[in-house]
């Protein structure tokens, strides 16, 4: 059965795509807030439980945002948009699973040795998905945003910055195991407290406003 578009209060027709974009816009705002709270719990509070919870929620809510962004960007370059979508979705699922794994271990700590605890996450080793794959996909999205008329052109520059920070974080975590090293701390501070929240809030506003030509 075909889905019928809904009619707003003033008689304007709201298509299913527009309805989902509004939902994704709200999810983007939530993702921004959750991402900021994750940074606070990780850097300031050092609370493992909140850290895992916010990480998991950030991955979950970002899935809707990335889907809505892909729906727009495929009109610019369908093949590259699909590749970027797959990369970022895999990254978001990596965040979701990594956070869920940490949350499960925090609520019910396993009886394992300290050496085993120091092993990298089997699903997301040293942030391969959350930083490496997600950063690569976001770099492609930033380029497509710059080519699209459905997004503000300046949004692409912010996307490039966030993508580079994520890629630096992955390489730093892969090579440098000391979490207090400036090569890890500085990108975490910039991405967690500034760039990532602004990126998702801006995306949320754009999606909530509808398909206006920029």
C-alpha cells in the first residue's frame, strides 16, 4: 500500500521524506547534545558508565541523521554519496556497538585480568570504525555538501575539519597508547566540545528547515 502524504495545518502537503527529515533534524540536535555530554563524561567526569551510555546513544541517533543526509546528497553524486553513507553508517554502528559493549562490561564487570582489559576492542580496535572509517566517510560527505544546493556551502568546511580531527584521533590512538598525550587530548577537546556539537546542530537546523535551495 502506498504511503499517503500528510496535510499540515495550513493545507500544505508534507511528504514522507520531509517528515523523516524533520525527525532526522531532531535526532541531529539530540546527537549534538549527547556528543557534548559524552565529551564531558570522558574528559571532565571520567565516568565510565555515562561515557559508555552517551557513546551508545550518539551512535544510535546519528543513524537517522546520516540517512537523511544521504537522501539529499544522492541527488548530487549518487555513487559517491552511497559510498560515504556506507562508511559513515558503519562508523555509527561501530560507535553504537562499542558503547553497548562498554556499558555491558561496566554494569557487569567480567572476571578478566588487567592484561586482557588492555586489549583493543574486537569490534572497534583503537577506534577504527568510530574515528577512522567515520572520518573517511565524513570527508566524502563534506565534499558532497560543498557541491550540493541543499546545504549551506560553509557547512562543508566544518565537515572537513571534523573529518580530519577524527582521522588524527584514529592514528593517534593506534600509535600512541597514552591517553594524556596532546596528540590525543587536543583533537578530543576540539571535536567533542566544539566541532562535533556545532556540526550536528547545524545539520539539525538545515534538516528541520526543509529543502530550501542554498
